[in-house]
């Protein structure tokens, strides 16, 4: 990628395209797409394949990303470090993420975001999941054939296998037997390398995002007219309300419960918060988060484990976004929200999805595909689900700013609280 960026594509329209800030390009794509759709109506539908191409590219990398990032995540935590700190941190991350999905579902239920998409086919959508009882869904998480799980894109089964497999690899990596240790390291490197390659591919595919978003949004507006803009504003409002509620209730509450000054916390936490908001990448923000943790008096041995892990698996903002968007898509496509059982499935899947979400811009939108699939709303080109998903993609950059800021703040809050709980927080920094 680095080499590619250095390639001499600096002049002309291509140069302008690649040099211009991606976020703005996507926003321009969104606005242009909407305008083209409204002005030209059905006549602009020839752009649809460009949108379908974008969706296909995203779906193409979904499975390899899930497999590689989860195996790497699970095998990075050595069973030895899974001691006191590890278990606390991971439990904290999981519980706050699960609660975040709940907040997202609540926001979706309160704001009822939906768009009129009557003209698109919506027949089978939503049926599949509604018919299966929760107990069966849970048992179905365990695959009878791993190959089949991958081929059929049964995401929860792939996640289950990837985590167990990753833990197995972590045992090999710390084995005293030289042969096993080397074998573990080799497997780890293969998945780590694959995960890195996938990140490069996400970056490359995102370069196409402005065009893909333009085409997808033009198609939606051409078929639906301008009335969807209001719906998207409500989705945005629902997400940001969820983000704010989660910060105040969960992070504020946890700091207060631990007798830590919220004002003091944000004096340093604001730097990673703002950096994450602008870069939309938890991973990219990590150096700033680590610096803030040092200023907050958190010892290195806790932060060096907890923050990189958090940047990889703790995504509360993403979890809220997935709850809201799942409801938006269900309301838009099927006209009704989810049953309690389905909400349970969403809490489990979206928590896992947020773990599997890479800390890079737009990754949460890819993981949303998985949550939708789990509740019987697969994104297939030309369906209502794809139309509704496209609308979300159109505003994803805006939603991503807020959710990434939340993701990073969650990592820092957890790390601070765990350090305090273990009596390791430097009190002088809080005086
Ligand atoms: N951009 C987010 C992050 O880096 C991930 C996401 O897209 O939800 O934390």
C-alpha cells in the first residue's frame, strides 16, 4: 500500500481523487448521488451496477476478515496473561458492549427510524429468523462442518470456530515443546498476515466507496424520491443519542462508582476522543490513547495490554450503531421491528461483531452485514435490504465519527477503572 501511495498518480483527475480527503469524497458522493437520483429519477438507474460492485467488494472480504481478525485476537492473549487483569478487562469490554447494543436497540425502538421503500422486493426478508426458536439458534452456533460454515457464510458458526481455534493457537505459542511453539507461531503469522492484507484491502476498497455510495444512494433516491433524507436524519439522531447516553450513563457512572472525577478523566481523554472522531480509526488513535493513559496515571503493564486489546475488540459505539441500524433496516424492509428473541440474537451477534470489527474506518458497516444475516435480513443486490443498507452506507462516515470516539473512550474508561480497582492508579495524577 505504502509503495502504491508513492506511485506517481499525483496529477490530473485521478491525482485529485486520490489526494482528496476520503471522508469528504464519501460525503460528496452521498450528496451527489442523492441529487442525481432526485433530478434524473429512473433515468439514472444505469449507475446501479457501480453500487452493486461496491456491495460485492465488501461482502467478498467479510469472511476472511472475520476469520483472520478473530483468530489473531484470540491467539494474541496468552493464557498466562489471562490472569487477573485479562479477565477483568475482557469481562468489562464484553459487558459494556452488550449493554451498548441494548442502548442501540432502545434508541431504535424509541426513534423508530424507517424509510418508505415500498417498491422494492421485501418478500422473504426477516422470515427466516422469525421462524427459528432461540434455543435452536444458540445450538446452531456450533458448526457441524467448518468448511460448510465458511462456504454458506454462517457467520456465528465461523466466529465460534475462529475463537476456539485462536485459543488453541495461543496454547501452542506458549508451549515448552519447541516444535509446537514454532507451529503455533507459524499459524499465528499466517492469520496475522492475512488480517494485515485484509486491512490493506479495506483501505483500497474504501477508495472506491465514494463512487459506490454515489451509485447506491442515486439508486435509492431515484426509486424512492427525497423522502428518505428525513429518515437518515432520524437514524443519525438515534445513533448520536445512543452514543451520548452511553457516555453519560455507562462511562460517567463507572467513573463515579469508582470515585474518579469525570472532569479530570476527560481532561486527558478528550485528546483520543477528538483524534478518533476525526480519523475514524481506533487503531490509528492508539498512540494518542496510550499517551492519555500515561497522563491519567495508569501503569504501563495494564495499559499496554488493555488498550491495544480494547482498540481491537472493544467497540461500544459500533455496537450501538448496529442496534440502531438493524432496527432501521428491519422497519424499512419488513415494516416491523424485532421480537424479543431476535433482539437477544442481535445482542449476542452485535457484541461478537463489535469484537470482530477492525479498528479502521468503516469496518463496523461491514460487520453490520453479519448482524443482518443473523436475523434473516441478508444483503443481496437488488433487494430492499440492500437498498436500506445502502442508505446507511451513505451516511456511514458521519455515524463512524461518533462511534469511533465512543469506542476509544470506552477503552480508556475501562482501563482506568480496572487500574483503580487493582489499586494501581497513580493518585497524584488525580489530586
Ligand atoms: N471505525 C471504527 C473504529 O475504528 C470501527 C467501526 O467502523 O465501527 O473503532
